[in-house]
């Protein structure tokens, strides 16, 4: 069984993927500019969070803490 802290990193990575997809879907159906700001903010946040999660994953891999097989 994987350690909870690694499982949570994987969950964050999946969540950011969903955030990016939602931002793309929202952009294609938005009725006005203010929605564009919302979806742009969502996308930017997803990229920032994803970068942090990727860095944490690399740290865990480097220190031997990572116990999850690549998907």
C-alpha cells in the first residue's frame, strides 16, 4: 500500500488535470469576458499547483520516499 503523502500528491496531479480540462471547456462555452477571467485564473492556478506537486514528487523520488508505480 502506498504512503498517504504520496497518494495525496497523485490526487493533486489528477485534480490539476481536471482543473485544466474544466478551464478549457469553460472557455469554449463562455458568454462574456468575466467568465474568461474566471477560467484563465483556474488554468493559471492549475499550472502553479501542478508545478508544486511535480517538484514534491521529484523530491520524494530522490529521497527514496516515492512508492507509487508510474501510471
